[in-house]
C-alpha cells in the first residue's frame, strides 16, 4: 500500500484546529452540514470504532500486539483510526467541546482518582 504522505510535497504542520477546519470545509463544500447533527456524528463515531474493533475481533492478545507488523493490516488500522478521529473532531466542533482541554481535564481527574502505586481498581 502506498502512503499518500510519503512524498516531497511541502505541508503545513498538523494541528487539531486546522484539521477540524479542513473537515468542516470538506463537509460544507458538499452541503453535508445538515447531516452532521450530534446524533448522526455520534452514530458515525460508533460505527467507525466498531470497524476498528473488527480488525482485532478474533486476534489473540499476542496477535493484537503485532497488528502493525503486517503492512496491509497496519494500513487498515491507521485508516480506521483516522475515521474515528475525524468523527470525534466533528462531534467536538458541533458541540463546542475543546478536545484537548477535555482530555487534559480527564487526565487530571484520573491522576487524582487513581494515585500511582495503588492497586488497580476493578472498573476504572
Ligand atoms: Mg471506516
């Protein structure tokens, strides 16, 4: 599989806000915004997460740790990761959620809830 980014084309540095803007422009250019309701975006996010899960579904735990060793499987995983992130970023956009701030706040809470050196809880 050929990597479309494996060339000499100069690109702007990647950042979440820029990628969200490109996703919004992509949807707007195709008049897809009416379909990008929070409900539809959450459903699409769930479908894409399931497509990612499908790749791992019948692998043993050991096989799952080597999933990126096969170039075709690695490409499928990377493609589904992109789909999941695309819908998550679009959902954040329509809901007005800053994904990086939300993640930072969650990590802060988890560091407080689960101090290092303590036994792992049954269900975090
Ligand atoms: Mg997909």
